[in-house]
C-alpha cells in the first residue's frame, strides 16, 4: 500500500500540486515584471534615464536644463520620455545661437526619447527634438519596443 500523508493524498499528487503552484507563481512574477511602470522620481532608474536624456540636450542648447516631464514609462529594458526642456530657473529656453534657432517658428518644441538599458546603462535608441509630426507613433513596431511605454493615442 502506497504511503499517504495526513491530507489523504499520495506523494505524487502533492508533488504535482507543488509543481503547478511554482509554475503559476513564476508566470505571475514574469507578467508583473514585464508590466509598464512609471519610475519613481527618487529611483535610480529615473535618475539614470534622465541623465541619459539630459546630456545630449544640454550639448545641443549650450546650457544646463531641467525638464517638465509629460510622460515617462519603462518596461523591462526599455523606456520612453516625453519632456519639455526648460532653463534651470524653469523658463522656456532661448534657442538663439543653437541649431534649433530657425526651427522654433516652424516646428513644435517637443522632446521624445526612446531608451534601452544595455550593459549596465541607458542608451538613446532614438530621439526627436523639434518636429511637426508625432514620429514616435511608429517606434514600437520599428524598434520592437513594448507598446505599453508609449503614451496612449487620442483620436478626435
């Protein structure tokens, strides 16, 4: 007669239930890990993402900047930022003397940045600074980035 535990089930059934539980737990953890999230302002991920975004912008506008963030979202090793660069005092940037001087009249002042985390740091995959079109709409398909990190499109 096979051994039975106090619950009346044989050891094979107990192992089967334990394996099912572990399998379901691992699936749940992987799903939760993959969900898009807004990094907390105080988090290391937020600071690293914004540092990667800040450097090329400061180089382009020849001054220190801070950002009004409209959207920031990350999922696994991808992040998307929609922000408006401002002076350190929080005012609009004067683009005189920069490569954007002529664009200010013709394009929208936007900054969209797609980043990927590789080899211990965030890299810019694509960025758009001053544009007349919402170019980021194609980025999920073109770069195979998770669509959950991008702003939800609003249709009129």
